[in-house]
């Protein structure tokens, strides 16, 4: 009994020594730097299995579905709720990203990722069987929640790879979005809509996610990650999660988005209480969430310690927020622009989107493969942010007048830089953040990435729709009257011209004096209105881009810490898994010795030399 107590005491001392060592990631990277490093095949299989789950979580229900969201909502009879189909995914991921880090500290990364994969599977089933837009929004919400939990892999993968390969591991995860779904998303989605059914986006998601879940369950066995609180059970840790901060953040972000979505509409002009009250109320709730976490919360979801790491973390949050604003909003708006301004043929819309989706594949997969060889990770991120800023702003020159090829290629060199910026942002942060904060830190990056997407989607969609209502009236009225049509018929001509432009039959038929040539003049007028609206959207990205670009210049470069150090390699095959369902991560580690497991292979409870050898 005395011997066992002594063993546990020695083990606790080893754990505390290891935690203290990893709390300084820079020291760990430089001092624990073996001459050679090797990652076993099972680790790569685990990474690829987790990467597979991002297709049904992001590539299919968000990127692909967003490409045909106009057609889907028209079919389901809820076109007025179009923004919420995309917004629900962004909002729910923003919330679950925040919750994912703390939950993974309690239940473990493996358990949370598997749970997220199960939720994504259910969400895809709901999406595939949706009979109205409300059900589709519910499906996107479920998928978003599950996806946020799956993104815990963004903390799990870096910690089990050598520092120098972290961007490579994150690139593989992003590859699960890009290959093949992101690369062919618009063409694929339009082909399904035209020749089969958009529901197959979700049906395929169910199949792929089920395969990913099985692969993750079989191959992914991370080591326990004790935090030093040996006296706490899993239930105690669960109760200490920052539920108040989560509630304030969720309610604040949701309320603010409602105001941003309502604002500028006919029912709620920007000066109306219906727009101002939700925005102000939401912002106050968000401020309260951060104030509560910074001052009172025992286990804050937004730790002040991370936000004081200005160059190593805070500036990256700002960059990912802004980059996410552009990517999430424009991923949906650009295919809509092809539909509104150039063609109603789904396949042609897909072809016009190929430059952007192909470049997304390059920035998301190929570039991270070589990022560690190029080094200067910070400057790679700066270049990515600069390209995004320059080419999205330059896209304003592709419309009004509308130029098809320019529309296809110019934004294609800007919007996809989000993928590169995101991967490098995660990699940089993981090399600066203490290991005990890694799960929370990666979750917060995801939160800001998705929150930015939700805010950008609300702002840019609202601005686009508001400007179009103004410009459409001007352009169509001038074209109609200039073509000799009666001004008294404008109330019919304007809405029917908008529908005629989408090739909806029966439009512009019963108008006095209408001819085929006049119909095409009116089509050109409405397309000009769309072009002017998009031009304004591109202009308003500029101030956001400037802020993000300036922030990126001051990020701390982590190149010196891209060593062979590995924080937490996976458990070796054949190790007996102790029964620890009701134990905390610390208790799992101590119980593993009682169960006869070789301590040096459990990982987190090792001495530094054992960590090196693992």
C-alpha cells in the first residue's frame, strides 16, 4: 500500500514536471529536439480518417450547398430565409468551437471527435430529408455543432506530430474539405441539382461520415493529457465548464446576427428599432461574455491569458475573423453572381467557379505540404492575407460592366487565400500557446473563424440585397421607359424582369408594347443592377482587409520553433486500454499504471526523456 502511494506520488511529480515543461512551448521546442523523428503509419491513418470527416461537415453541407442555396430555397419555398441556411452553419460552428476545447479536456479529444462525427451524420440525414427551409436550417445547425466538435482535431493533430510538420498535418485536415468536395463544389452541386437532386449532397455526406467515424474509432488513440487537477472527477470538470460565458456569447452573437440580417430591409431600415436594438443588445451580451470570463469565470472559455498574447495569438484571431468574413460570405455570393449576371445553366456556373475552387485546393493542400520547407511561416501568412485583400478589392473591376472571364478569375486569386491563412494561423498559434491551453486556443480560433463568417454573411448579404433593391428600380425603370414601355406598368415590369432573368417561364408576357428585344434590354438592365450591387460589396471589404493585413505584419514568426519536438505522440498499438469512463484525464493517466500499462507509452505522464522516445 505504501509502495503504491509512493508510486502515485512520484507519478504526480512527473506529471507536474511535464506540464511545467510543456507550458513553455518555446522551451520545449528548443530543448526537446531529437536529431531525427518518425511518425508511425497508424498516426497517419488516424489523421486521414479525421480529415475524411470534414467533407460531410464543411465541404458538402456548407461549401457545396451554398453554391446552389438560391435554387434549394426556391424549391423548398423559403427564399426569404436564404441567408439563414448559410448563417445557421456558421453560427452553430462558432458556438461549438468554443465548447469543443473545454469538453475535450474533460472527455478527451477522441471521444469528442467521435461524438461530433455522429452529430454530423444525423445532421446530414435531416438535411437530405428536409421538406421545408426550416428543416434545412435545423440540419445545417446540427451539422455545424458536430463540425465544431470535429475541429478539435485541429488541436489533436498538431500535438501528435513534430512541430515542423504541424502545417502538413493541418493541410491534410483541410484537404478533407478541398478534395474532392471543395475543388469541384459548385460544379458538383449544380450537376446534382440539374441531373439528380440536391439532396444527394447530404446523402453522400452520411456515407462518407460513417466511414470516417469507423476509421477514427479504429485508429485514433491519443494519450491522456492531465492538467494537474488530480482531485477532480470528470463530472466535477464538466460542471466547471464556463456555461455562463457560453450562454452570453451564443445569445449575443445570435441576437447581433438577427439585427444585421434584418437591417436594411423594407420592414427594418437601418435607423429602425428593429435593426438597432438586436445589434446593440447582441454587442452588449458579447462584451458581457468577455468581461465575465476575464474577471469572474473560474475556467473561462475566453482565457485572458490567451488574449494577452498579442503577437502570438490575439492578432491571429483578428486575421482569421476578417478572412472568415470574406470566405464564408463570398463562397455563397459568387456562384449567385454567376447565376444573376451571366447564365442560368448550372454546369456553366460550376465551370465559372472552377478557378476559385481549384486554387482553394492548391492553397489548402499543396502549399501546406511545403510550408515547413519554405519556412518564414509568418510571411507566408502575410502574403496570403495580402493576396486576399488585393484580389477581392480588384474584383470590383470585373462588374459594372460585367465581364465573365474576369469574374471567374480575379476573385479566384483572393477568396481561397482564406484556406492558406487559416492553416498557417493554426500552425503559428499551436507553436506559441502553452499545451494546457491548446484545446481552448484552437477552439477559439475556430470560433472567430466561424463568427467572422457568420458576421460577414449577414453584412455582405444584407448590403447586397439592400443595394440591389435600389439599383434594380433605377436600372429597370430607365430601360423600360427608354424602350417606350408605360411608366404605369413599372410595378409589374420590375419584379417580372428579375424573374425573367432567372429564366422563370411566363414572365414579361402580358406587358403592353413588350417585344423580344425589349425583354433582353430589360435583362441587361437587371444584370447591371446586380453588377453595381456586387461592386459595392467588394468595396466595403477594403477597410476590413486593411485592418487584417496590418495585424498580420505584427504576428510573431514561429520558424525558430519548427523543430522535431512532439508534444504528445499516440499510444502504441497493443496497449491495453484501462476502463476509465468515469475518470478525468488526470485519473486516466494514473489508473493506467494501476492497470499494468507501461507508463512510458501513455505519453502525457512521462518524464521528458520518455516523451522524447515516444
